[in-house]
């Protein structure tokens, strides 16, 4: 029987079977707020909010924080409220006073 082009034999593994790559498998870590049975994320709890921010002051993604979708949206809202009330910084302290590189005031 002639071999058909473009078709793989059924025994070979396909590319989509190996999505995760080396070391990418495993269980997802539990949501820290669900684990502690916290219903609402409080904007006044700056210690837990700071853990969810990068050193530059950005809000970390749910993939990194491990929060579920519900608590991640509450977390983002709480961080934004705490920033508005000056409990948390908008940007990292001691940053560059000048803008991005290459953007200077030309006179």
C-alpha cells in the first residue's frame, strides 16, 4: 500500500500533546484568598496587596499570584483604591525622574 503524504501514522504523538514543554506540567496553586476563606479583598490590607504587586508597582497577573478570577478582579480593584487613597504607590519609589530613554526635551 502506498504511503500518503501529509498524514502522520496514528502511533506518532502530535505536537499539541506536548503543549506544556519541559517542566511546565503540574497542578495549579490554590488561590490564597480562597485558601484563607476571605470573601472580599480589603483595600486597607496593604501587606497582602503589596505581595500582589511587582517591585515596579505593577499589578501581577493571576498566573503569578495564583488567584482565582473572582479574587484577582477584587485584588486589582483594591489595589487601585489603595493607590487612590495614597496607601500604595502608583510607581516604584526612587525611580527615574526622566521619561523613557531617548525622549529628551529638545530645545
